[in-house]
């Protein structure tokens, strides 16, 4: 019987455990959490079979071990796990920075058994109580390797991730950290700096804050994320963030020069280039300026799931402008993204779907 262990059972760890339980009910799942009530909740929900103690020798029975605590905490478990793990056990984590953890695993003598993992899913909510068995469905899931990772171990790990209907992407730890520095970490820095800029230049009676909406809210929403988490990300992925931040500052400098010199052609080319690239991104069809009427709906990936929703809305004469599955759901608000032509349609759709017990969120 396949046995899978978890150290940490919060939003991501809990969602992984729920997903594995859903698709592999015959697997044995064991876990340790520093919060005893979490383990009780997970057992009562039938998600895990056994609650283990810290540094419990029971982890020696595992075929996979997921480290789902903060990076520095995960690293402290390496000496213990090396002493109890089976030779073919795959040790992995779920953090958003891979280089530091991978280097620590190599130093601990776990280079052949550690494979980094990073599901591109999550919200501002935390804890096992907010986990779900569909959070990872159709979400991109990075699997990171080092020079000593065997193809067979990667295949086993990829097969497990695919079996819970996530979408594995295999890259090196260095490539992963560079990619997320560009498409995730930089955006949080930009959002935070933009909010702080507006805060510093706002009028005495905060009229900028009063009228801030539309594009400003869309661009800066992620600035509401955990300050502690992003502090740690900036410190642990320093080199890659500095690379992309320098490039971004170069573009800002170019913008300033073009505006100062009234370079109309340069401004047009820059805005046109960004528009073309932005429009090419999957699942999103328009830029940040036009107002969008969006709903996010949590659904299971099962035959007829999307069709049921579209049929339900069509029966109520509600037109859909665009619909699609979100694969990168870090700090997104649901699995299915539905865009409407106006606020009236969005409001009506929200009422109808909630009456059918769908979990619905709207972007403000």
C-alpha cells in the first residue's frame, strides 16, 4: 500500500491530502502538524489515517513525504528524515522558492531523493479549514530537479501529481526561481510600491484613496497578501528578484525619458508591445483599462461541470462574454473564471449560482 506523509497541513498541504484521498482512497495518509487540533480535524474528516508526532519514526514507512511548513522549518527536518526515509522515498516541498531548499537538501545528503514542488495555487486564506480537494485541479504544478535527480523519480512524482489532475511542469530549481521572480514576485513588489507611492502622494483628505477603483484595484489587489510571507520570499529568492527588478527599473527609466522628451512614437511602441503580449496570455482577453465583470466559481473537474453552469445561465437568458479554467491560481479566487458583458448580468448570475450552492466570488 502506498503511504504518503505530510509535515504541515495548512491550505496547500491540506488540499494535497484531500486531493490524494479523493483520487486514491486506498492510499495510507499520515501527517504531523504543530497544531494538534488540525490533526484531529483531518482525521475526523477522513483525510488522514494517522496523526504522527514530530520526528516520528512512522515517516519511515512513507513512499512520498510532503514538507508543507515554511522554508526554514522544512529544512530543519532534513537530518531526521534522512535517518528514517526508505531509499526510494521521494521527499518534496510546496514552497514558492526552490533554490534555498534544494541547496539545503544537497548539503544534507538528500540530493537523490529530494524533488522540489510548487503548486501554482492558493489564496490569501490559510489553514486546513480552508483547504479543498479541488484547489489543485487544472493548476500548474512545478516539479524541480537537480543534477542528481533520476528520471524514474521524476516520473513517479509527475504521475502522482497528474493523478490528482494537476498539470506538472518539470524544470530546474534555478529556472523555477527565475520564472516565478518574473511572473509572481516582481508583481508583488510592483503592487506594494505602487500602493505606497499613491499613499505618499495622496491629498490630505485622501481623495486618491476615495476614487481608487478599476485598474488601480486590479493591479494592486495582491498587495494585500501576507507581509511576512513576501518578506521571506524576497530574502530567499534575492538574486533572481534583483535580476528582474533591475530590468523593470530599466523600463521605468525608459518610460520617464520618453515622457520627459515627449517621444510619442516611443510611447506608442511601448504601449502597443505590452498590449500585444498581454492579449496573448491564456484565459484573459482584455487589458486592465476596460472594466471587466467577472465571477470566479469553484467547481470539480468532472464531465459536464462547465456545461451545467453555462446551461443554467443560458436558461436564465444570461450571456457569457468569456469563460475558462485558471491554471495559475496563486492568489486567484476560484477555479472557473466567467466574464459577463455588464454588471446586471454578473449580479444575476451570482444569485443563480449561489442558490445552486456553488461557491462564487466576484472581483471588486
